[in-house]
């Protein structure tokens, strides 16, 4: 008697997972608690442990392949056969993949349970699913809430198509004549999808301002000893910057908005996304309720998030819900650049390097540590004058951080 | 093509058919010298004489029975019943006799007659002069039922009805009598049993008839401004029903709203909804919604509030689009 190990669902929006490593081979025995395979979703990888003992009899989904949640990835021969695994294999998963029916589970994060097990779908959605040989329940897992309609199934199928073209050995895969092909990671796919979607969705406009960063640098220098002693973390310019931007946003609530079909939502809390480069990609960890946090708290939280992100262990929910983002490439010496809005936010601030620059002050040329800030804003919501007012406040507060207390 | 009023188009059809075929005769109350209660038979008495245009007493059952006998003997009577609300008075003749003649006589007799009757509300004519009873008649095998929405269809369907070898009930809409539209001059036939796609669209199909065609087209304009592309099908004939036109449209749009002026319960909308569910449920991406009048007699004082209108249709379409 064998039971199927399914691709689990972690987090509300997970639709598929890519198997990055099989820790067990066919013929290996597994015991509860042992890691069977590792998969990655969007930007994070997870270890999957066995929840029952048995022998791996077949690996269905190989390393590097991406499959929808609920897909059988391997079969486990179950000597005790106490559970009814045949049933698990035969019955299509309804909604989330219940942890108890899956002989493997994700360590640390059990799949959230969902109420109803009956999939609501229009007859047309069901037919399209059937014609394409997919289980409507798999689509259900990706679009909870209203009944499944044609567009839900079609977007699910579109996802499958994308996956098929990037699957190993696929005929549709482009083969570069000369050069080296790097296969798409889940993270790269997410980045690509989000960036393109953002440029299609929002009316992005840009505004650049030069600010004198002298006082900001001073402030940080003076704060370092106390915060480092208190927390063990050195506050970065980005930490200070995140706090200061939040102060400016508080004075210009239109920057903290979201476009919806019904209208523009002015959000109460500011959750700051901090775009962070990794060796092979990009993540945007979120400092929630930044307006209420002290610099020391921000520094500790940012440090912790980025450490987790670099080791691929940042939980998806810590990369969600930001209401405004900042992106800094100053450390690479980049003077100025423009960033793409992190949907569904209304703005993102691109922070350039601090560079000693000759500027005119009181009729004389002086050398000042200047920095260029580029605001990308969604012109559907924010008009040029509103964006300019925000930028002016931002300039004031960066040039005189004490104003943040005013 | 000339701009003609709906009632004038009917009058034109009668003139043309009486000129074409001397077996076409007119029977009804006030159809002679007064030219009909709404002017449909105006000028016919003068043009064709009192042998072919018969004024009758107020006796709907006798009028329709007379027409049946005349039809069985080879004439092609066109009866005017002053209000469709009076059709129940002659229901036995229509349902038990006229509709069954061809079947009862094994095809040796037919009943090639036309009953014209104005239905519908909109003129504050009260509960006994404003009903939409088409579903009753569409339920009877042996009767054909048509409901023109435009002057051109009023002419073309009436001419086809007169030439049809089976009894045809032409339910005109009294609130449309004064409406105008282009009507082809001379010979113009609209086939019975063929619907008309009055507006093409890809998101949702509205199947409608009679006065509600105008409301549906108005609703379609409103919805177009929201980016919702509506297809409007004017049934024109209720029986036989152009099933293929409905199926083709729903196949394309996957969403269906049916709009009629009659009481929603047990109406034409219920029939079409059931038919589509039976034949093609797997193309539907939202529930089928009906727009119709509430389950109440047509009120005299609050007719406007009672009648389904374009806003009701817009709401129904939005509901299926947002399902």
C-alpha cells in the first residue's frame, strides 16, 4: 500500500512550489521528522518532513521542476498502512492540502486549514478545467472566496503554460545559440512578473531632488554608539532614512494609498518595504507600523529580516503588506536611479549615493555631501504638485533630521 | 426606407396585404369607420369596402369564433382585439379551437388567421388594460406568437403572419404605437421564428422582446460606458422561439440576462433560462438572471415604479458581471 506525498501549501497565496532538492532517494526509508525534500516558493525555501514512516517507492517530480500545490511529488510505501493512503492518492485535494492526509509536512509551518471542502465553480469553469485535464480544486486553492469562473481557470492554465515552457527538456525552451542559460528560479519569475505587472498597472511618473545629507550622516554617527550598545546592531543610513521617509509620509497621507476599483484607499498605518539585494535576486522585507517604532527597533528588525532573507528563510508574510518602499543603491556609488513601484503601493523612493559635490551656499561654492532622491509615484492617485510637496517635506527632514521631532 | 410610426407601419401592412390578396379580411370592434381603437385599420373600410372590413359587437368570443370559421372556409381574417387583456374573454376559442384545428382535422383544415392585440403598460391604462400575457399563449401548441419592438418589425411580422397557414397572435405594444423608425416601403417580410441581434457584444447576452428591447439598448449604452460589452437579442417571435440565436450568443458571452415586461414568475424568461440550462449549462460563467415585473397586477397610480426599466437591466448585468 502506498501513499502520495503532495506539494504542500504554505502561506495564503502559494500556488506552486519548485522542488530544489530531494533528500531521500527511491528505496530510502524515512521516519517521521526526517526531511524528505526541499522546495522553494516565490522567495523562500522550505524543508518538508515526513510525518509517517515508509519507503520512498517513486519520485514523481524531479529537482528543478515546479508543480501546483496538491500535486503528488512522490509515493511512499507504507508498511503499516494504517491510514487510508489510496484514498489520498485517488481523491483530488480539496482546497488546501490538509496536513493530516499528506504523509509529509512542512516543518515549522503547518498548512492553514480552510472551512468548506466543496469547490464552488461555474459550469463553464468546470468544463474548461476538465477539458484541460486539471482538477478544479487545484484552481480553488489559488483563488479562495468567490465561485471559480472562467478567468480563474484560465489564469491558472496560463501559470501552467509558463511553467511548461521553463520546465527541463521542454521543446519550447529557448536554447541560446551561444552563451549560457541560467534557468529561472522561482524568485526570478516572481520578480519578472511583478515588475512587468507594475509597469502595466500603474501610471508611473518620476521626480528627482538633491538633498544635503550632512546632518543625516552626523545624526547617524551620533546615534551609533548608543544604539549599538543597546541592541548590538549598528543602525544604517537606510534605517534612519526609512524612519525619516515615514515622517514625511505622515505629513502627506496621499503617499500611503492604494488604488482599488471602488476608490483610493488611504491606509492608516505605514509599513515600509526595504528593497534588499541578494546574490541572485531581490527581496523586499517589510518593517510594519514603522511610524510607531524607534530607530533602534527598526535597526534590529531590519537586521534580522535581511539575515533571514540572505539565508532564504524569510517567511513570505514578512515580505507582504508594505505600503511604501525605499530602494537604496548608494552603497554601490550609484548617483541616482529610478525604481519600479512595488504593487499595489503608490510610491517608491530610490536613494542614491552620498557624494561630495560643489554647491552654491550664500554666494560661495562649498563642498557638501549631496544625495539624490528619486520618487516614483503613481500618477493615477498622486498629482505632480502633491508629489512635489512630499518631496519638499522629505528634503527638509533629511537636511534637518531634528524636524522629524517637530 | 421612410421614417414611419409603429401604428402606421401596421396600417401599411394591412393595406398592402388586402391589396395583394382579396381573401384578407378585417374583423373587430371599431375597425371600420373609426379605423380601430388606435388607428391600425384606418382607411381600410374606405379602400376595401364593408364586405372585407367588418365592425362587430363587443363579443370577443364570437369575433374570434367567426374568424376561425372564415379561415377554415378559405379566408385569411385579421382580427383586432382592442386590448390583449380581453383575449381571456375568448380563451376557449383561441386555445381549444383555433390552436387545435389543424390537429383535430388531421390537416384537412387549417386556421390561417391573425389576431392582433395591443398589450403592455405605459399609458396608465390600469390593471385590466396593461398586461403582458404572452407566456399564456406561447404555452399552447398550435399557436404562433410574435411581438414586434420596432415599426419595421411591426410591418414585416404582420405581413408574414397574414401569409402564414397557421394562427398567429400578433401582440403589439400600445406604448410603442407612437414610436417611429425606418420602415421599408412596399413588400417587406420579417420571418416568424427569427430573432434579431440588435447590438453585438461579447460580455453578456440580454434576451429581450417588445418594449424592453428599447430599455435593453439603453442599458447597453450605459454599460458600454463602464466597459461592459452587451449583446442584445430581440426575440421578435416568442413561439416558435429562435433557440439557435440564443444559444449562439450565450456560447459567445457565457452570461445571460433575460428582460421582459411581463410578471417575472412563470414567464418567458423562466422558459429561456431553463432551456439554456438544459442545453448548455457548461458554457455559463454566472447565474442566469431575469428582469421582469413584480408579482402584482399592473397598478394604475404607480405604473412607472412597477415597470421594469433600463436601470433594472443595468443592475442585473452588473450582478452577473461581478459574480
